[in-house]
C-alpha cells in the first residue's frame, strides 16, 4: 500500500494556486462583461442614430427682436432645443440686419440653423391692429418653401417654455397636430377640446369668431400641407394670425391630430419674461470706471 503523505506546505501551495486561478477567472469574467456591455451600448447608440436619421426633421421658426430680455430668453430656448435630435432652427430677427449676438448664440448652440431677418415695411407701421412678428415669421416660411421638402414646422416664440417631449410627439404630425398651451390668457390654458379622440372645439378665452382658437405655440404642421398651399401665409391682423393661417392652409377641424396624450397634459407654456430695468453706462459710478463694470455693461449692451 502506497502511503502518500500530504504536508502542510503542499496544502498551502495548492490553496495559493487555486486562489490565483480563481482570481484570474474572475478578472476574465469581469473583462468579458465589460466588453459585452460596451458592445450593447454601442448597438443601442447605433440603433438610435439610425432611427434619428430616419425621423422627419423638425423645422422651428422663431421670430425674435432686440430687447433687454432677448439673450436670456434665447439662451434658455437654444439650450432646450439642444436636447432635440434632427431639428433645424430658423431664427428670424425683426430687424433690417441680422445681429452678431444672435449669430454667436446660434453658433454656440451647435444646432443646424438658418439666421434671417425681416421687418415690418414702413407702410404698415401706423396701421392699428397689426400682429407682432408677422413679417419675420413670413420670411421663415419663405425660406422653408424654398429649402425644405419634408418634415414638420412649428412656430416657437423665443420667450415660451418647452418640454422636449413635445418635439418628439410632433414628429408624427400628418397634417396639423394640436396640443394645450399653459399659462395663457384669463383661463390660464388654451386647449383643443377632445371628444372620442377627435377635436370638437377649443377651450380658449379668446373665441371672437375664430374657427381655430389656438395660440401660435399650440400646433405643428407637416410641410406637405405648406407645399400643397403655395400662397398660404400668416395674415397681418392682430389676434387672428393662427386662425387665418390655418384657414388659408385649408385645414378642417377633422384634420387636427391631438397630441400630449389626447390634450390632457401641458407641454408648452406661454411664459413671459419680467422686464427689469435697462442697463445703461450711466449706472456705473465714476469711481468704478477702472473695474470690470465697464466691460460687463459693454457686453450686455452689444
Ligand atoms: N416679436 C417680434 N417682433 C416684435 C414683437 C415680438 O419678432 O415687435 C417676437 C417675439 O420675440 C416672440 C414673438 O414675436 O418670439 C411673440 O412676441 P411676444 O412674446 O412679445 O408676444 P406675446 O407673448 O405677448 O403674445
Ligand atoms: Mn411671448
């Protein structure tokens, strides 16, 4: 009979070897897991990119004009839009010339953009009941007609607040989609009224004979509709811009597609930025002329 004598040293050696083997296996497993995770993350990203490229682009027309609150409003808006893929921002200044401050903001955003300007012709200036931001919005429409075939158009004022889920929802617009706008007029909301999934009217404090009692922020249009009505544009009459435009696009109530979960949630708000005092060089005390204040005011007043 062969007797194998197992020494304490041998046991320790086997144990140490086993531990090394275990550690190496664990490391291999962890590497493998990491690799798989990376691969699946990349697959998700690739998939998302393919999907995003296939999505119809959203064209946002934003009328804007110079005022003390403009850059704050436009910064907030640009940084909202930066979260939205496949979007083209058409910013139309109400001015004779485009400005450097707005251009620089657009470049900083990294968004695809078109920077235009248009202003109200002099002959309209004294006329009462003229809508705001009409000629610059019209200029945006002109650009779209010439430069974009497919996608969805949305008019987004520079001072409103937008939930980015709204942009994802409006991509599916076949003709005209509609949704509630919060913080507006005396009711505090303007919304299409939906019955059995269809738009049957509008809950809006300003009816005044409007067929479409909606705010500019409350609808999006498929470009097919715009191209099918080559002469349709925004009318000049104050308070009738939206109604007039939708009528000229030959839209009927039954064409409207309710978004925002059947118009049960608010995804855009008609916020208004409080107007504080206007910064002026005269506000700087003479004794502070050798400080940062001069450059600060210069930057704000550009
Ligand atoms: N706007 C413009 N020119 C003007 C006044 C307004 O281009 O003379 C733009 C403004 O920047 C905004 C939109 O038109 O994007 C609506 O203007 P505002 O927010 O003053 O209107 P309200 O919210 O009071 O309807
Ligand atoms: Mn506004």
